[in-house]
C-alpha cells in the first residue's frame, strides 16, 4: 500500500485551499450592447470630424476668400480707371500716388457698383450711391465708403509695404512694384463715409 508523504499532503491541502477563478462570459444581449455602443461612438466621431472638416473655410488661391497674386502689369497707373477682377470681387485703384484694393460691393444693400468713365466714379445701379476712385463715398444712401482688402506689395529695391488695419493706401513714391498679394479673406470695413487720414481722396 502506497504511503503519502507529509509534503504531498501539504501540497494537496494548499491546492484545495486556492480559490478557483471564474471568468464571467457576457451574455448574447450584453455582447450586442457592447457592439452597438462601439458602433454609435464610431459613427458620432466620424460625423463630428466630417462636420468640422466641411465647416472650416478652405479657399483656394485665386478664388474669392483666398489670396490673389495680382499681375503687376494690370495695376492701373495714377489717373487711369480702376481695374476690376470679377473672380476676387475687387477693384485695384491708384490715386494720388497711393495704391488700394476696393471691395466691389456697395455698402448700402450689397449691389455691385460699376465704374463710369464719363463721370470718373463708381455708381451703384440699385439706389444711386456714388463713390470716388479711392472708394470714398460721394453721394447716395450708402452709410460708408467702399470697404477694402489688405495688400502686400514688394518693390524692386527690396522693401515691402503692407496696408494698415484701417485700410490705408500704399504710397508708391516712384518705386517699381515687383509683386502684389491681395487677401480677399480679410475685408477691412471703412468706419464711415470718410477715408483714413493716410488715404488722400481723389474725386
């Protein structure tokens, strides 16, 4: 008859005293809850990302709301009619040795003023507001002068000029322009019917 040693007896007692670990297996219903919850969270995350992606403005260069690298050969000389760029909804004008870019929308009700060569001014076809070639209000119900876009002009001498936040002009002072960038995404509203002090008006 086999005898059981004291060591084997102790090991048997220790094994029987160890608690058994039982892993609870989720039921079919709980499993489906987990799957549905994960699917809903994933769907909401994708929808939120898509909403943010489409809500953020993304303007291509050369389209309204973006940056325009304006051709320097199209910059009008002083005394010439302003140049219209329909794609950017702006007019490039030069007056009294100053360069400015005007937003081509009437500040009254949003109509599109046209340059009239016979009178050398902008005239709105809707309600008769009139503006000088500088964009300054002359007549009509418009509450303020034409708004402007900020510009960055680089000259052949290596200097760079940037319009102020008040929409002032850039004096050329006989310098030759090598490049000009117009930001149509940052419209500068004129405070009233007058122009900023550093923007001399020419009627």
